[in-house]
C-alpha cells in the first residue's frame, strides 16, 4: 500500500488524544518515533511538537481536544 511522507501538526494549546482508526504509520513526539496501527491511542500534552510520518493511504484518526488552555498539567500547578 502506498505511504505518505508526513503531516505538519503544530503544537496545540490544549491536551489531545489520538485514536488510530485505520491504517498504520509512525507517530513522532519529542524525538521519539513509534509505530501506530488501528486501535493505538496516544496522549499529547498541550504545547508538544508532534506529527505522523510514513503513513498508509487508508490512515485515519480521531482526535479529541480537551481541558483548559495550556493543558491539565499547567492548570494543576
């Protein structure tokens, strides 16, 4: 199956959760690259640089943004 190079995700001001629905690829966050496939869940804290790379044409994901601006970790401090 053909693969695509990368997404251009930029940091967001709220925490987020990704749920991979179909396909596969790699998720890069803070210099760590991990394989993702259907069913993978990923937490991304507010302000984190992240992206998907080398993903299949059938790749799809749900993303949930939640909590206060700056993320829950910042709100708790």
